[in-house]
C-alpha cells in the first residue's frame, strides 16, 4: 500500500492546524495587550480613553470575569452607566464579586434606579459582611435620597463596627458617617 498520499494529507492538516493556531494566538495576544493598555489608562484615571482598548478586547475576553469587572467598572467611572450595567451584569455570571456589585449599584444609582442600586449594594455586603465599603455606599444612597432613618441606622452601625485593619479609607468612611449623624442631629 502506498502511504505517500496519506502522509501528504497528514502534513497538510498539520500545516493548516499550525497556521490556524498561530492566528488564534495572535488574536488572543492582541486582546490581552489591549486589556493591559486599557487597565494602565484606567489606573491613571483616564476612564474615557481606556474604553476603546477594553472594547477591542471584547470579542476574545467577553467571558473572562476579571476583564468584565475591569471593563464594567471603567464604563461606570466614565459615566457610561447603561453600558456599564450590561457589562457588569455579564461579569456576575463569570466572577461575582464585591467590586462588580458596588459598581452595579453606582451605575443604577446614577440612572435613578434606586431599588436596583440598593439591591446591588446589599448583595456586595452579603458577600462579605465584614467589609465597610458596601454599607458605606448604602448609607450614602439613603442620605442622598432623604431616607434619614436608614442612613442614620447604617451610620451608627458602621461607627460601632469593629475595625480589624485600620486604614485611611476606613477613617474617611467613619468621618462621613459622623457627618451624617451630625446632619440629622443624631
């Protein structure tokens, strides 16, 4: 039996496979590079500028939870709240975390969807009740919407809460909670 045609067919398949894999890896590398560039711009506070790089990475990374979290948070920070909600809701499918739900709450709040904002902040808090930030966001939401009892209850709760690791962020949160109580004469 003559194996030359079989060997040629196998060689052709191997070459085709290598070319296809190389193209795939090139697209993958480009997406990760764009994400890296986007994240760099984001950390520098260039929220609007980073969005084009995040968008270029979307076709490849749209199921990567960390990417979706970064992109959604950047959209929220750039006041692109409708799109942020879409991306962040997708992020909840792949990497539900406190950052995602706090950013969702911020975007819902910015759009006046207060029930959804409240639910998002509560979800973030339930993920780790020891964290101050989600409850802080709830207190701010209640304060800004005139829900005095809820705002002051959370302010007191955060002031009474044991601080496990001291930080300037915790100090700032506690000072803002004192201001809420002072504002309403509590």
